[in-house]
C-alpha cells in the first residue's frame, strides 16, 4: 500500500475511533482507489475492518470486566460504586432507559422506584436531556469525591444562577484601645470581591444498545465508573493545573494562582536534591488558621521518592516500621495523592503543595448531572453514546501574593 493511501486509511481509523461508521470510512477509501489498485483496496479494507473490530470489542470487554468485578462467587450482584445493589439498579434503569428509549427499562424504573419523582424533559434519541433524580444523585457525588481529590477538599458553594459573587476577607479590622469618654476609632476588615461563573463540563461514555433488565446493574456500574473517573480527573486537573485557558475551561488552578511568596525554592533542580528543610519552609509559612485541616498534595511517585526518602534519612525508624504498611503522612500532616501533580522529576517544577484547600479554594456547584444520548453517533458499533454534563467553577483565593503567604504554599525545584 502506498504512503498516500496509508495516510487516508490512518485518518479513517481515527474517525472510526471517534464513532464514524465503518461503511462511511470504506467509502472514503474507495473514492481514492482505482480499478488497477485492487490489492491495495483489499488491504485497506482489511485494515479498516480490523480497526473497527478492535473498537467494537472495547465496550464489550469493559462490560465483561465489570460483570466479573460486580459478581460474587455465588453469581449474585454486588455493587462496587453504590451503597446498595438497588441503588445501582435504579441508576441503571433511569440512565440507560432514557438513553436507549427502552420502554421496558423505563417502565421497570417506574414500577420499582415509584417513590422517586422524576422531573425530566422529553427524552428522544436525537435530542435528549434528563436530570438525574435527586435520590440517585448523591451516589454519583460520593463517587466523584472518592475518585478525585479536589472536590472533597474544597469549600463548596451552591450556585443558584450562572454567576455568583462572594466576598473574601483579606485583612482584619482589629480592636482598638478605648479610654473613658473617648469614641473608639472605626476599623473595617478589608474585603476582596470574587465571582463564581458556572462552566460546563462533559464526559462521554458508551453503553450497549441491547441492554436487558438482567444486565442493567453491571451496565450502571460501568457508566458510573466512567463518569466518576472522567469528571473527577478533569476537576483535579483544573483545580491544581489550570492556567486560565480554554484547556481548563478558563479556570486558574492552585499551582498558577500561588503568589511568589508562597512558592519556596528547593535545594536543587531535581527531586533527589530536595531536603527536609525545603519542605519545612513551605509548611511553616502559612497563616495559623490553615493548620487545622492542612494536607500535602502530590503524586504517589513524589511521596515515595522524596517524602519517604527524607523520613528514612532522618533516622529513628525501626525495622518494623520500614517493613510494615506506611500511612501517607509527612511532617505530621496527611498526604493526598493526586496523579495530576508531577510524577517524574524536573527543573522549575512544583512537585508538592501544602495547605488548607477548604480555606483557600472555593468550588461553585451550579447543578447536578444531566444526560444527553444519541443512538446515531455510535450506530456502526451498535452502541448508545451517553454524554454526562455538569456545571461548576473553581476559584483559588488563598494563594497569597508576591509579599504574603496565606493558606497555601508549595515546594519548587530550581532552574
């Protein structure tokens, strides 16, 4: 196969991966191949069919793995992501029933969960949207907090509109001494005005088009796993790495919101050169109020390659402590693992952050999960495309500035 045809095939394979039907991909190849290139056409068709088969097997294998993981040795379903199997069933019946338009699944939901009031718009295969019922929503929220680090650690502010202003106290007013018969001098706290702006986020997953009541719980577990993983990871990325661009939905995360005074240069340009003193400087700089719920935030690679190394080098550790299971603590404070933080050494890199996210970051929650579905996007794979969306914003308001450290700080390798 010549290079030009191979380029066309590769392009169509990418389109198949994004949901394009096999027939459409083959048509594009046939348009470019003459009768004298029959062998090349055959090779191209076989390559596209192989690619299509690999894509269609993905969702089937994923479902098989989920069925094995959620079935005990007696063949009974056990929920991995929901508190009960009934909760998983309710979630599955609602989401898949509406996504596929299956009357049988919708009727089963109404019959088994008649105490749940569903406020939803008309749900069709081409223009579908529905809000997850309130009794089922907490299960997904809990999942997000289990899968991610940011949401469970930030201060949550409900948003009743797309934009919500709030104020943050940046300096206290202070009490003044008084003498008999003399008016006290007026003092006021310094306030900064902040605004939460709801931003839309979407996570995509697929479900088989032929879903029966018998398999609904395994499918529900698969959807929940996909949604929780994708949404939680995106939120962690925006909260820690956001640079204010469209990549992070215009959110500026902690590492880019920290003032110069809150970033402490380490003793070298790689993890191996960092010292206990480097971390002590970052930890000791916060305002007193921050230490109540302060934590370290880093990847597990940083924890084992830097923090554990420093603890062992400090001495006083028994063989039993080294041999036993280690709790993720450093300098007396919990360590939260988030894999969006650097997992390999580098120069001019913030590898660990310390502080109180509940005081230094605000999570504006606009609305619960909403679903949209299409049976046409993945028609060639006999699957239903399911898009889960939510709206929220993140504001980092405890990063300090060029002269002051507030409730968040970080350790950075040098150039």
